[in-house]
């Protein structure tokens, strides 16, 4: 589903990704782990198309298309979802309006009809309920006044409503207490597990992987994948530290 | 009605005006509208100035003791829009202005207020948001004057402008003239641009750039109308939306 080949990228002229290659087939969940400064967040922003993250070499193919040739909103319409490490606050715009307009923009780009207000509210209510979140939370401005944990849950509600083909989740576990971690882990499994879907979890720690068992674990260091293995690799990293393994 | 000479740029209240456009309507300009809110009453007014190429609205408002006036004004004229008011706030009275300039192209829009607290215990709150694209100019010139006997007055001005293009100009000039010694007057003014992080977040969710911009701008402006009279709120919201989508495109 996602094939990254020899990817090089710079931020403000500084090389961050240095020949990263990675393939995530449909139906699988992969985890990327690595020390601070390895390039984990840069990888997620490059995949999302954030301005300022310049690709200087390599290719990324997403469901058979050249991902790097697409604008961020086109990537979303193609089925890519980027879960932010720090979900962004948008004062004055309710989550309801934000998600509905975003979803309908995606649908239009795919040649589908807009969801009506009633259809959307039904969907939002059901998805919020899965997370034990009151739908009234979504009437508040996007992420404004939410705690770190609430923001991450709100990202999961967005993901549930949008039903992407592929999710890149950047440190979705940070800022979560144990209970929230379990809920968010269950949501990732519910939303992203399936033969036509896949996900890439970017994380520092093993603990999210207790709830979302990855098919493959990759170690990112200095902008490249330096080791790959099964779920046991995450445990080894937790035990030995990155310095030993990478 | 005596014909007055067209103002010049030397006149501070016309410093940023489009005098050519003003000159075309000057001779036919109506007298300033007089509105008196009777003692103890609570009134709301909506001024939607977004229909003509040139719109100049002038008002003299008196808010009698214990009364309140909430004014909601949308300045959206395509070429030149000017909303000008002189407000007298009497004892224990309250004046609230929520206003927006939304200008693109070469438009000039300005909101010019002179709020005079002539008696004690009055309150005035002015919130102005400007969204400016192209080479448009948006101004807020707001003077709050507190007379010597007008103790315990609370006057507040919050002015924010958002510039969408390099050629756009915002002028924010909150001004205080205070003669009483026990008053609370605060003002804040900021000029900024759309936050690229918010923009990327919205685009990453599927919104094309122009739609993402328009949505963020709605967040910036539409809160002004939250307390507008219910029968006019939708009209203000829809007119603002249409203007914002035009300047964001």
C-alpha cells in the first residue's frame, strides 16, 4: 500500500532523512521506533506534504500513485490520514464543522456526494461514542481547551469518521494515561485493521504496542531504517535501549 | 443642510480614507443617523454594509443612563466602506461594538469610533476584526474619551487584523483620552497572518488551500456575531462567509 524508496529530505537545508526505505503492505500495521532526532516526525510530515519539508531524493508510492506529486488535501482524499503529535487548535471553528467540511471535501474529490447534516451528525455521534466521548465535545472549537489526552482522542474520532486507507500516527501515545492508552489502542485496531487498510505507528515507547500489536517494527536512526523485525524487536529495544540495537 | 467641504488627509479621522470614492458620494451623503437609546432600555442594531461599491455610514448615538446598545457592523463594500460613529455613554450605560472589515482587491475599509464617557459607571467594549487581502487597506481608528466626572468607567478595545497578502495594509489605532482618575481602560491591537500550522492541519484533513483559508478566517471573524440578534445572525454569518471566501480565493 505504501512504498518508500531511498527517501531523502531536508528541513531548512539540513538533511534529516538519508535514504529511508520502507514498505507497508495492505492489512499490516508497522511501527517505527527511534531515538529523539532520528527523523520520525519529519517522516510523518514528509508523508503528509507539510510545507518546509523538502524531498531531495527518492520516491513514495501510495496505492499505486506518486504520493509526493500530490498536495496535502489530495493525499487526504486518496486515503492518507496523519495523526498529529500535537493536534492543532483552531479557535472559532467547531470540530463538527471542521470535520464535516473536511470529509465532504474529500468526498467531492473522490466523486462522491456530500454527506447531509443529519447523516454527518449520526456518524459523528457513533464514532464519538466508540471513544466514550460526548458528542457535545465536538461542538467546541477544534482542540481548544482540550488536554493532551483529549486532543489525541479527538484525533481518533476524526480518523474514525474519515475512515482512511492508511494512517500515519505520530506519537499518538504521548500524553495519554494508561486508561486512555488502552482506549486509543483499541480504536486504532477497530478503525485501521482490515485487509484494505494499513497503519504506521511512530512511537518512542513499547507501551502503545502492548495494545496495537505491530506486524513489523523498524528502527529509525539518523534518517534511515537501520533494523527491522517482528514485534519482539520492540521489546528488545525497550530492554536494551536504542544505543545497543541501532 | 449646509454643505461641508470634503475632508482632507490632514484630518486625522480621514487619514486612511479613500477620498476619491468619498468625494463621489460626499454631496449626497445623508446626515449622521441619530439614535438615542432611552434610559434603562437594551437595544441591538445590525449594520450590514456590503451591498454597494461605496458605503459610508455615520451615526450619532446616545445611550441614556442605565441603557445598553449592542452594535454589530459588517464592513464589506467592494471599493470603499466607512462606518463612523460618535457615541455618548451616560451614567451606568453600556456600549458594545462588534465589527469586521473584510476587504480584498484594492478596497479601503475603515471603522472610526469616538466613544465619549460623559458620566460615571459606564462600560464600552469594542471588538474589531479585519481580514485584508490583495492591496486592500483596513483601518480602525477608535478614540475613547473619559470625562473628569466619569469615574469607574470600564472601556475596552480589542483590535486584530489578519493580512492575507503582502500588499495588504492594516491600521489599528486605539486611543485613550482620560481625565477621570478611577477608570479601567484596556486596549490591545495585533496584526498577523494565517498560522501555517493551522493551515497545514486543515489541508491534511482534505480541505483544498482556499477552503482551508476561508475556514480559518471564519474562526477569526464569525465569533463577532455570536450575540447578534437572532433574526439577523444568519444574515451576518452568511454575508461574512461570502466575503471571506472571496478574499481567500
